[in-house]
């Protein structure tokens, strides 16, 4: 089966600059693609932090370069790439005395496995057999509160910003990988789709709506145009970026 994709990264109607970065990278060398697969990455510079645009660009650049440098197991390569991308942003922030941070959601597509890397509140979805499933977990205060009995009972939860990130690239220099790195079996068939997106997409398009749109027997280009139009009609309050991937 052939792999096709569409990428979108837009400023939106309220922002003056785009702090998102996207990448879809298929190695030129067949042997490299066979061993390390095709990489898709999306990163969102953290809102409220200075130089978010540079942070997301650094994450995408460092992650892709480190991942495709040399041969190794995809999980280990993604973990190494995440550590170096995180530290590059953290060091840049310290050097410039300006806080920098970014989310990162990535997928490596190999013939038998899909490998995901995730940190922050960008998302990864798999659409298969007419059903949309979010395979990543949002690293937000709201999500952590929902999963923590102790936090739900604490009076301090009222002080939390539910949208605040509990994990992100670039918060501090780390020697271990703080991102979620995991694999799922690649049993995707013709017409099945993968979606990576920043929060600017799901802010305006619910999972139910997204699943319904992806279920339409239309090309990726037509679905992409429909999603962009819908986000703009609903105000496009933030930068919005997404990558659609399909087997055909």
C-alpha cells in the first residue's frame, strides 16, 4: 500500500505569529526507510512562554536529525531524540534567559509497527474501521486531576489552570526521556488514517466531528480543506496544525 499525507500549519485568526511546527519525513535511502520508517512530527510552542515559535522549530529539527542519525531500535532512537530535543530547547532558554517550551507528538510508521512519541497536549489519533481513537494522553493539569484521587480531594485544585501542561519539551535539562514512547501494531488497511494535531484543531472540532469527517469517502485533500474551513468558521482562536496520513 502507498502512504499519502497532508500537512497544515496556520496562524489562525487571533494570533500574530505561528508557534506550531510540522514535519513529514520519508528517508531518501530505501534501507533507512526499511529500518527506521517514515517520521511525522508536530510541535506547539507553549502559550505564555517567550519564543515558542523557535522552541517548536528546534524540537522538530533536533528530533528528526537525531532519530535518523545512525541505525538502532525505533523506541530507543525516539527516546534519544526526545532527550536531545528537550535539552536543546532547555539550554537555549537558559542561554537567552527566556523560558522556552513546546509540546511534541510524533509517529514512526513501519510495516509492522507504529511508534509514538508524545509529551504535552498535542494529540495522536488512529482512525480505523470507522472509529476514531486517541492514542496519546494529554499532559494537562485537568487530565492529571481527573486521574488522581488525591488531587480531586485537594482544595488547591481550584487554583490550577486546567489547561496548564504538566509535561513539555524544554522545561529543564534532563538525562532521561520524559516523553511517552510506545508502539502499537500496524494493522492499518486501505482507507485507515492517522492524525497528529495541535490543540488548535480539537479546540474547534470535537472527536465525534473529526471521526465523522474522516469517515467520509473523500480524498485527504478534500478532508483537509473541510477541516481548515471549519476551524476558520469557528474563529480559529489559536494556531492550528495537523498532519493527516493515509494508506491507499
